């Protein structure tokens, strides 16, 4: 986005920041008061989406969040389990009963398809050292080791390029692509880590989460998907 000269400039009572040129009020209390006192917090064009987690899944905290203008409660199914999210959803319903004039939508962010690693020749786990080379092969029958690991995505070599960053094990392993071949990718390990073999696909788990949403008449469902042309 071109810089039209607004970034860093002053607007009356505000600072203009970022490429989007957002005017942020100097009075931070005004930010905290967005939605408070309104009969309908959905009157705001900018909505407040809050991700549910251990620090905010109790009823009393949820009530406070509603009072501060929360519009949408986001449930991130990449973390936690079905029972935890079900309990949090019940707590949110209880909190809304204490605020019958408020409305909070529920967003279910379900876990989409993943690229999974293959099995290791020796079973168990392998240790990766920062700076070493690691080959990712699309031959899923290959039994891996600390220097070469199979994966389930046959188009991986066509989807990345030298310099691309690949995250493994929920982001605990960082790989930088060095070179792409027809059926494999050579990477450099950026941090020390210990990883285990693949686990069964979470198909049943993924199916249960949308059922949780439809049973509660939730307003939004989100899922991470690959473009159709890949």
C-alpha cells in the first residue's frame, strides 16, 4: 500500500499509525469504553472478537467482557479439546443470561487440513539441531530419521521456494527452504527440537466441532482451507 504521507502524522486528539493509517485516540480510556453504555454494541462498525482461553472462560470474567463490548466469542479448536470448549460455551450462555439485553455471536474456528509427517525408521522421536539440513520427501512410504522425513503433501515442492519458512509440530520447529526438487525439499533447521512420528488424522474430532456449533445455533464457522487450484 503506498504511503500517502499520513503515517506518523497527527490528527486532532489521535495518532495515525500503520499502513492502514488507523487513527488511534490518545485517550486510551476512550478505546476501553467502546461499546460500554450502548443499548446495542453491534451499532459499532468495528466489532470486538475475543478468543476464549483459560484466562477468560469463567462466567464472571465473561460477564465483564460482555460489559466491555465483546461482540464475538471465538473458539479456537486448534487448541483445547471438545469438553473444554463445550464447558466454555455453557459458561458463555450463563454469562449472557446475566446480561439478557446483550448479544454475543459465537465463532467456531475449526482445525482445517494439515500436512503430516511420516513414520520414523527407529520409531519414537528424532532430535533436530539448529543449522543442520533436513530433507522433506513426498514419498510417504519412506521411514524417516533426523536427516530426512516424509510428509503427506505431494505438492510441497511446488508450493514453496528457497527462502520460504516451513513450520512443523505446531510451530515448534522452524525450517528454511534451501532448494526444491521434483519430489522433495531441502531445508535448514533454524532451532533445536525433538519431534515424534505422525499421529492418526483427527477426522472424528473435526466432525464433532461443527456439530457443537450447529447444536448451539452459532453464527459463524471458520475453517482453514487450501485454495482449490493447489
